[in-house]
């Protein structure tokens, strides 16, 4: 079912692209590449991020001493 929806969406996008004025195609390509780059970025689990921030706060003095040495 999910694939059917994705295929339908892809087909609709292709239909819209065929009707788009040629000067706008470069903007669409740039936008699509931006989406791909965004999707390729690793996603951080919010719990992991919060644990990291808590650890950083707890060990702030240690990190400061290491940086100063």
C-alpha cells in the first residue's frame, strides 16, 4: 500500500514537471538535491542528544581543565 502511494506521488511529480516552464527546472533540481542532502544527514535520537548535553554539563569543569592544559 505504501509503495502504491509513493508511486502515485512520483507519477504526479513527473506530470507536474512536464508542465513546468523550462527556466524553473533548474530550481526544481536544486530543491530536489537539497532534499536528498537533508535526508542523507544522520539523525540524532533526541534521548541520546539530551544524554550528551547532560554529560557535557556534568563534566564541564573536566573539559575546561583539559582545554587549559
